[in-house]
């Protein structure tokens, strides 16, 4: 049995959360079988250092380790002034009202449980076909603050169920098939149909999955996504944000270094060696700007994150990967061979990008700027070799770009990240 954290700090955090703009990260508990307290501590401390307020704990009904891992997660969170809430995966699992109510009642006793209006926050991944069970859940738990992801219904469909929910989470955080970038049209539609109820906006750095055993094999255009989506946050100003994801390695949307025992079978080939930790570098600035409602906030530390693929999109076959979920065109059409960079600087500046030992490097100006964050996109133009980014006299060198087909026999559309 694990001790339940009742630290005053954690309880105060959860009670005050209702008045704050908050940022969460989607965390796949289904990957945590055997995870230790120290591993939870590392995840939570890294997330908190990035400005993240809590984890949305995605859980499946068949995972026998849920009780052990959730108790660990909630307990460690309580010791760190960090929040947690349950997100029931109703696309990959079968849940009933009694099961859901039992989980909510169990973890509502922890000081780290996020509450809004003194009610435990509860979310889902999909499940609109079971919308009628939530009235029973409310009754059995004494009330919940329910913000499901029913994105499959579209914004208008979610609006049609407004009486059943207290807010809504929108999973849509990537360009659709055949789109290089995404607009805020869907976010605006959600804000409209919710009629003042809280909107939780999905924000993601990347998407690539090649798991044929789950009928999942697509890439969503991500060359500028991390910059685009945070810029859109500052336009939409949602009540809440959910970063998708902290640790979904199978979909390449993670924002940390891959943890080998959490990598789902089949994803090792495109995840191993592809660190996404540097994506987190820009979070303290963007989260601070979001919470202030103003992009003119202090830069915690000048520097940059760069991300790029280590093989050109057409160096070999696409492995059947399509451009966007439900798409039919090759993923190779949905990306350019580029090095993408977000720099945080107090004054506008150029960066230098060098690819390979024979490259003298070139000075590059920003193509877009919001507040003190600038975006740069540098064409690879057939160059190979290690990638070096220089900003204000500081340099970082990352993995090589090569013209060799990966051992898998197809292009790896995942990206590696580096930080200056």
C-alpha cells in the first residue's frame, strides 16, 4: 500500500487551479508496467521544470498495473506540488460507469488530484457513444468536472452534447491529410459551441507512427508545427492546454528522451536515438506568455531548439506511410528536407546552420516571429553530415543527415531534436 500525499502545498495547488490558466501533458499509463517511483519522480520533476502543471493520465481498462502505477503517480505528484487527473481511454478500452466511478473515488482522496469548482477533473480519449453513462458517474462520485475528448464528433457534435459536459478537450493538434500546416478554425469552432465552458486545446510537436499491427501508418506535417501551434495558443487563449504527449513513443509525439521499456513493440526502429527532449526548451517561455496573455514576457534563457529528419524524404520507400490520418498520398509529399529552428532571444537575430564538415555554414534570418520566439527553416539541399546550429556565439552539433536508407528499409519520418 502506498502512502497518500496530504501535503498542504499539493492540496492548495489543486484548489487554486480553477482560477488559473493551466498546462497539462498527456501521459500514457499503459506504457508504465513496472515503472519505479524514481522514474515517476524524474518525469514529474522534468515536466514541472518546463512549466507544465500536471499530467492527464491516460488509462486503459485492461492494464493490470493501473492501481500500482496510479498510486505512485499521484503520490509523487503530491510531493512535488504537481497535479494529476484521469483520462479514460475509451477508444482502446471498454469501460462501464462502475469501473470509472471506482477510479475517480479512489484518486479523489489524493491531494494532487486536480479539482475545478472543488470537483475532480475527469477527461477521456473518445467515448461519445457511451455519453449516457456519465450521469451515473456523477451520482456515484458526488460530482465531477467533466472535460472529455469527443473530437470524432467534430465541434458541432460536441456542442450538441453540451448539457452532459463541463468543458471539452480537443485532440486535434496536427494538420489533416494533405495539409502542410493547420489553422485555428477548429479551435474557434470549439470555443463557440462551448458557450463559455472551458476549452482545453491540444498542442503537439510532432506526429509519425508506423505500427501496421494497429493499422496505424501515417505522418502529419510537422516541419513547423511546434512553433505554429504555440503561436495559435496565443491567439486562441484557451482556458487549458494539453500537450500531446509526454511519452507516446509509438506516435512520435513525445517531448523527452525515449525510455526503452516504454517503447511499444514495432516503434523501436523509428524511436531509438531520436531524442525529443529539446522540444521542452521553449515551454517555459510559451507557457509564461500564455498565462500572462502577452507574448512580451521575459525569456527564461536565450537559446534554440532545432529538429530535423536524419534521412531525406525520398531517399528510399515510404514504408506505406501516408500523409495525414486517412490520407492516401505518400508521407514524402507532406514534408520538406529542412532543419527547423525556434530561437528565444531578447533581440531579433540571425542563426547559423551548418550541415557536414565541408559546409561553411550560412546565416539565416527568421521567417516568422511571435513575441521573443523566432522560427527559422533551412533547406538541406542534398547536404549530408552532422548538423551544427550557432546562436549568439554558442553552438550545438546534432546527429548526421545521411543519404543511407535506414535498416528498416524505409524512410524514418521521425525527427531528432537538439538544443543550443
